[in-house]
C-alpha cells in the first residue's frame, strides 16, 4: 500500500507540477514516456495489484478479530482507488499515449484534461494514504489484542 501511495503522491507533488510548467509538446512527450515506463509487470504486480491482494488477504486473516474493521476500511478505500484508476486515470493516460502526431500537441494536451487527471489523482493520494494509515493502525490493534 505504501508503494502505491508514494507513487500517487509523487505524481501529485512533483511530476504533474513539473510537467505543468512545460510547453505542450514537452508535456505530451514526457507524459507518454513516463506512462510507458510505469506500466510494467514489477510495479503492477508488487505495487498496484499487490496492495489489493495483500489487503484482501489481511482482511481474511483478521475475520472475527479486533483489527478487522480497520483492515476492511482500508480495503474499501483501496477499492475506491482502483475504481478511480480504471475509470478515470487510465482512460486519460491511454488517450494521451495513443497520440502519435505531436504536431498538434496543444489539442492533445487539451483532450487529456490535465486538471481532471490531477484532481482524481489527489483523491487517490488521500484515499490510499488513509488506507495505509488504517493498515498501520490495524497492526497496533493487533498488537494490543495479542
């Protein structure tokens, strides 16, 4: 969970603000390059999917135990993150990634809806951060109940 939270936060606090200051052609080319690099089996399995699977496993292992509500809330928040990613951010990423003629970079960037992407990414930052904190607190509760 922490790896994914960090990735979303990095986009919110460094990558997107940095790209925002660039011209349209640089923005499109850089975003395409970053998106291609981040979509790789290691990140997708150990980070994005791993957070979902391992939180679900943690939920099952805590059935009937004190940490259950915190793990369940963390899983619910992360499901929201996954839904936002699949429904909003990935389609926008795919649209900008599919653009091949950078001669019209201004139109490509406008169709990308940069503000919408950033706003939903901020929701992912907050939701995944809360999920991470809930998982951390569930360990405290687990330690107290052991």
